[in-house]
C-alpha cells in the first residue's frame, strides 16, 4: 500500500510576483463599500493588467 502522505500538494500565497504585487496594490485601495465579489473582480483585473503588461514587454517569467 502506498503512503498517502507522498501525494500532498503544498501551495503558498503569493505563488508569483503578480499575486504579490496585486495584493500590495489592493492593500492600498479603499475597499469600503465594495462587496466581496467586487473586491475579487478588482483583484483579478489588477493581476491581469500586470501580467498582460509584462507579457506585452516580452518579459514574462512565470
């Protein structure tokens, strides 16, 4: 019987520079009055803008 602990997947946040920078950006924003869904949408927009900006420059390293 195989040891079930050998298949544990550990992940951390942030897992890349885009996640880290998007979270830093979001921490500086006034999120009062926003729903959790709006905060999520804004985070995803920020993340995508950063990723796409770097991709456009040809410097993606993820």
